[in-house]
C-alpha cells in the first residue's frame, strides 16, 4: 500500500510563509513614472527633517497602523518611512512650495506598492478606479478616524454613503439588511476594491452572494422556480424596500407581473380581497423559492 504524503508538511508551510513575507515587502517603484517631478530627486531617509515642518501631521500619523509600523522600523525587512509613500523628497526640502499634490492615480501607485494582493487584485480597471476614486478617497492614511482599515469615517457604511446617497437612503426603509445595527457592512456583499463580476459583488453574481447567508434558498429543488434560479434581484431590492421581505413591490403585484393568465381564483379581476391579504399569493404558494415535495409543482407544499 502506498503511503500518501500530506500536501502541507511543516517544511512546506514554512517555505510558503517565507515566500509570502518576502513578497509582502514594498515593491520597487519608479517614482519618475508616478510623477516627472521626482526626476533627479533623491531619498533623504531622515524623518526628523519632515518633522521640522509637519509636526502636527506626524503626531497624528504616529497613532495609525502605518505609524506604529514605522516606529518599529520595518515591515518584512523593508524600511518604512515618510518617503516610502511620498516618494524621494530632496527637492521638496530644497523648495517646499514646488511640490504638487498627487492625483488619484498617483495615490494608488503609492499604496499599491504594498497593498496590491488579496481582494485588491481587481482594483485597476474597477468601477471605482475608473471613476477617479483613489485609496485616499475612502482611507485616511495620516490620522486615525475609525477603528478599522484606516477608514476616513467612523464606519464603512458612512464612507460609502458619501457617494452612494441613494443606496444609503434605501437602507433606512422598513425592510432592510441590518447594516445600521453593525451586523453587516457594504463589504459583506461588495468588494469595494473591484471584482470580476457585475456590481463588484464578492461572489461574482447576485445569487451566489445572497446564498452566502440564505443557504436554504440555494437548492437544488425537485421543483425549481425559474426567476429564483435566474436572479434574486428579479423580486428583491437588496438595499432596502418599503415592502416586506425586501420585495421590489407588494407580493401579489410582483407575482402578477409574470403570471398574467386568467381563471385563477385570486387574480385581481376575480377576487379583489384575498389577493392583497396577508402574504398574497404566498398565502398558498408557501415554497415559492423551490419545493422538494413530490406534489409541489405549484410551490404550495
């Protein structure tokens, strides 16, 4: 009998960890490509000279995650100082008034020296990047304003609400996800740094994202409801609704938008009372997401 060797032996794990630490160091960045103003400039590597003019900014910076890293003097054997993010500043010291502010793309280039892996691999070309949103649009690097991720506001939803005001308004409707209570964040469903699918969804499409919490709706079922399998957003408004269960309209009206055939006892033209009562069509069709009952073809059991 052949004895199989475990894939992840202790030595392999150590080798992978060493490789990751080596790759975690800041990448070599050609600062002249970031901005021609750096052509001919050299690194000073003396934070004391920066403190001479930027005392208040550096005092606030030292209380951030980056500031504490700089105090330790290294990150994966790479020295972290002011010029790691701001570029070579010999010319700035010679003439402080000659330095221009970074553009969104230039801010991104500085941050991507270290933060280019993981969930940020789709940042370049993402919806946010294409809209000239930069790292510093959402993150406050120089001072601590939030408890996590150097966010520019106290909570993630508050950061997103600065631009997505229509979505933020929906989150205060009667039927909504528990974002205000802190049980979910925007990033629970969206990868704000970019994703290969539509809407920057974490799972590529709406259904797979929703199934992350609503596993009972995944199936497979003996009797499938085609709109459910196609797209959860066919019936639900994920950011908040004035109707129960995050429905895009009242339940009976929603069903009738597809099921227009005549003769049903609860159609509007035949019975104007029972259709809007309670859950409407779902009073009888209780398994409308799909049924495993042998007699559940009409989703009523």
